[in-house]
């Protein structure tokens, strides 16, 4: 890579797990007490990432460091960023009664003073599979901004990312023949319908079918630092509008900002497709599926039985 900076991994872990009791990020998925994030960071480390930046809330800092951070420090360079509600542009204040974080776009924006290298972004509590990290690391180390920003995302088939236990939010993608993203649209209520999905935007009055092979984003993005100034520039506009429209619930979604930049012709987003199945715990009932999946992956030899203890760099 031209600038020689090794890519970092950014983990969005500030979410409070609103649909799932407690801090879902720190719920073990194997007998050794590893959580989903251990497997993601293990895969990222194997792929070549050496630095991880955790975006957390001050409120969970102590618990997070004790349960996760300290363990990771033995294998990765670790940094922390705090996503707090009051990290707002000058002149704005938190609306009364607001508890919900400002969303994924705001999470990444909180990193603006610390990130100088290309970076991948993941959700703390999603299992992405090994291939995703390998492809993303390769992408980030071989592409840099040209006339247009060079971004990337890992796309999954919708039917590999749904739950039997309720609804999910996904970024629905349109891709051209060259494998480049042309459009991404966050659908916040998608339910499983056999092999396909269906989404609603009017609380279930009407449903629109989505084929099972629709490519969706699971928030595994690859960016150059240029995204940070773009997020920064657009956030005030977003806040100004949203505080009037929906002060307690509005969210600054990363896909929304990427789509805007794309539509302005300022960026190209390469879609790296993964055939792996995605796993996540959106609902308590999903946990058993994840535990069984991890057990199978270990049996297939994809992970050592004791994840970090048996890891030799």
C-alpha cells in the first residue's frame, strides 16, 4: 500500500442490546467463555490485522476491559473510543429523554481524532466468518483513494443472515456487473419468509418480498480515513433535521452516509461477497444456534478448542 500504514480493526461495541437482556457483547458462546467477538478478532488477527479499536460507552468501560479488553491486549494493540450521547456538534444538546445512541455513523465519527490508517468496521456481536476478514484485509492493503475514495464492504446473502425469532435490520444492496455497490438502503424491519425475506415500513400493514439471495450489508466495511471528514461534515445537517423529526429515536446510519457519498460520485465501494453464514444473537433464542455453530466450526478444525491458548502466531 502506498502509505504503508497497516489497517486497523474498529469494533462497534457501544450498543446496549436493547432487544436482548443485558450486555449481549459479553455473553459466552463456548465452554471456554469466549464470546462472538473473540472469534471475530481471532479471524482478524489471522488475516493480518494487528490493531483493534473498541468503540464503547463509558458506562461499560470497567466491565468491558475486565471481560474483553485485557484478554485482547495479549494479541493485539488495543485502543478505546467512547461513543457518548453528548458528543455532538457545537450548538446542539441531547434531547430530553434520549437514551438511544446516535447510530453507527456517529460511532465511527467518534474515532476521527485517533484513526489515520485504513480500517475495517465490524459489529461487536456478529460472527462474520474467516473469509470476510481475509478479503477485507487484502482489499485495504491493496487499494487507496484515487480520484474517488476507495471503500469496500462484505456482502452476505440475506437468507444467510436472518433469525427465526423476530425481525432484523439490514442494509439492502444493489450491485453492478463489476461487483461495485450502486445503492444501499437500510431496511429496519425484515422478517424471514421461508428461504426469502420480507420487509415492512408501515409497522406490518404492507410487506415487500426480498429474494433470499439479495446481497445485504452486515456492517463489515472497509474505509480510508477520508470517511471521517465526510461523516463529520454531514452530521450537523442530520442532527438539525432529525431533532425536529424524531428526537428520541433517529439514528445516523453508516449505510445512509455511504449511499449519499456514492450518489454524489465521490466514492467507489467494492462489494466482497462472502459465502459464509453469518451468525448473531439478535434475540436470546438465537444464542443456542450460535453455540452449536461454533462447536461445529471447531470440529471442522477452523478454530482451536481453546481459542487463544492454542493460538500460535
